[in-house]
C-alpha cells in the first residue's frame, strides 16, 4: 500500500532533497520505521527515544491531526497523504 509523505524542507537532507516520498505502512508507527529503512537517520528527527513523535512536529493524515485520531496507531490506507509539519511558535 502506497502512502504519500510530505517532507518539510528542514528534513529533506535525509530524503535526498525530495519534498515527497512514498512508503508502505499500515499505521503511523510503521511509517516511521519505513521512512527509517529508506532514509537512515530520519526517525531520530521524527521520534524521541521512546519512539513517540517529537513535540515540535505535527503529523497529519489527509489533513487530520493524528492527535485527534488514534495517534501513532492511526491506520493508513492506500493513497493516504501524511504531512509532517514543524510547529511554529513566537509572537
């Protein structure tokens, strides 16, 4: 099953400057592992030492924040789009 992943500019050094990549995953947790297999080192930027998404990154599946779905257990289907969005703060 192909899932489209939108990579923010700050992480494109891990994806050979690709803004969009495709992975096969059944849920967001598996997506992290799939990305790591294809692009070594990226999982450490996406997840903390416990494997949880880093606080300064937001993950969306088809424009829905995974925090309001099933978190990293959110099921992914063929054709889904996952966006990785760095948090913006300041004033």
